[in-house]
C-alpha cells in the first residue's frame, strides 16, 4: 500500500519510466541532481512485496543498467521460466521431506555417513 508521502513525492518529483507485467509502475526523479544519481522507485499495484519486481526492472532500480526495460512483443526463450514472487510463508511454499508441516518423518540415514575424526 503506497503511503500518502510516496504519492505526493511521486506526483511532485516523479517521472514515469514504465510498467511491468504485474502492473507495478517505475519512476525516477524528473531533474538530474548534482553530485548524485537520480532516485528510482517502484509503486506497487498490489501489496508492497519486493519479490514482485521482475529481474530486468530490479537491475534498472539498482543501477545495474541505465536503460529501462521495454516490454518485448516477442516470445521469451523456451528455457526462461515466468517470474514468480517469493512464496515463503504461503501454502505454496516448498517444504522438504521431513519438514514439521509435512508430517515430520524423515527417511532413515543410509549408513554412508562417516564423521570426521582428528588424527
């Protein structure tokens, strides 16, 4: 949820740079300040969750690249998976076998473990 201060700052000083596939809007300062880089920020469409920022926009926000990503009309490479937000704390989170919420039963040790012993 965007605060009132963020909305006012965005309205007064922000220049809209683009939007991602989630509907998040990306901004930077209108004027180039002396002695530092322009500030860049994101206004989330839904809840404020940093894992909802796609990698290309993350790179722009953190000055890894100077060019803002453009929405490509072409298809993504076959090996590239769709961006997913961090699912930790949700029902869809990964829980390995033996996790307390998955029954708490781990497979028994196979006997191939040998502890280190100092000589």
